[in-house]
């Protein structure tokens, strides 16, 4: 009896170990791309996301809102180094994504209207802030406050949903490296957001990318900025902990 | 003002083949797509790109609806003399953008 129990436990442990990708076997989406697309990401002069970074630099210095202040009036851009690698984070008792934090500043400090999700402005600032952390290891803060959000994000990642009844983990933990419609299935590490996706012909956020997968499995996407989306984002960032940030990345 | 990035080597040897990279922000709307209400979205593309080197045309490209958004053009030219390269994009709806870069030839 006890031997059987032990065997069962061992099997369970093996199954659990198989589910998550071992740290050393993790690969950025970059590793699954062709040579041309990699070259496009590596050279700022040909990486189309640079156009958004330039916009971001202009926005950073532009005074806005009733307060008449710019981002630069409070924050030196150099001080943004490492910031994107730490988001989503708990601020004021709430889990917020980097985009949401930008809007918190917009509304509370600049007394201006919040930027819309996926707006050119928000993407540009996201690309500029993210660019400051390029090459730095992803390091979301793990505190007793963030832990419940992380567990909620993990549960979402492993939960089957949609008409195809698939969980994120079934493709990205268990079948990465295999093909889906002729394209390699990556491990789903959010190493370079916002990304310039060739399919989109534009820059886009992690949330937009998550929507693609959710529509693909015929599930209803979370509303923009929904708590679930940010929890999933936090789990994905934690899952990619230690991997270098590539923002702004190029993806096919 | 359109956003554009051009990359030209600052220095080159006479007779050397240099690579020029240009990237410009543009939606390149094909004119074949429909919006949510089923209406055709009018075409809005860059039609022509011309590069001149001290006033002499060294590269020209006609762009068509199949060209991607944010067109990236990379082309070579021979460094003949020190001077200025001028890049000009023109297109639908009066679109026009100009950039220039200097090259020093020794």
C-alpha cells in the first residue's frame, strides 16, 4: 500500500515537473525567429519599433494636462532603467501593468485624460520606457502582496477555456517547439513588449497579443485592462524571470 | 511630420560601396480593405521614393499597395565625393517627407 502510494506520488511529481518548463530550457520568442527577423530586431535603424520610441521621446518631454507638467519634469529618463522589467507590480494595494501606471501618472499628476489602451501614445511611452531596460533581466517583485495575483495568473494560464477548450499551458508549456499552422509554437515569454509584430504591421501590447491567442481558442478575451489580463501578465513575467528584456522586440 | 530614420555611414573611402538604410512611418493603406461598416477604406500609400547624392539621383523606387506598412528600403551606392544625400518620399493625399544625411569621402 505504502509502496503504491509512493509510486503515485512520484508519478504526480513527475507530471508536475513536466508541466513547467525548466529554467535552463527557456527560450525567448527570438530564438524561434528566422535570421532576417532577428536582424530587424537587433538594428535600431531597421527595427520599425524605433519609430514609436522616437514618438515616445517627444511625448516624454511634452507638457500635458491641467498641471502643465511633462513626464520629464518628474522623471529623468535614465531613472526608468529597470522599471519595465519589474512590472506588473502592486502599487497602492492594486496590481497594475506598466501601461496602467503611465495612466495613473497622467490622471493623478498631470491632471490629463488617460490614454486609451493600444493608443499610439501609450504604446510609444511603453516602448520608450521598455527600451531603457533592454538587456536587463526580468525581475517582477515577489512579495506577500503580489503572491495571490501570481497564483491567480498561474491558474488562468492552466485553465482550459473557449470552444476549443484549451489552456495556455497546453501549447506553451507542453507543446512548444512543435508547429501550429506551419509556425513554431513559442514558449510565450513576454520578453519584448510592446512588440512590432509583422502580422500586425504595427506595435502592440502584450494584452493585444493575449487577445490573439484567446480568439484563436475561441474564448472571449478579457476586457482591456481587466484584472485577469494583468494577473496573467504578471504570471508570464514571473515565468520569464531572469530572461533579458528585448523591448522593443520584433516578432513575426 | 512623418517619422523617418535614415542611416548612412558618416565616412567612406572614395569608390567604396556604402549601404544606406531608410525607414519611414506610414500605414500604407492598400485601398482594398473594408471598415466595420463595409465601406472601402481609401487608398493611402507612399508612391515614390527618390534618393539624390549631391543633386544626382542614385536610387528610385515606386511603391505599390502590396508594400508593407512602415516601408524599409536598403540599397547600396558608390561613395564618389563628400556631400549630402537627400531622401524624398511622396504619396497619396499630398504626403511628402524629406530627410538628408552627410557623408565624408576621403
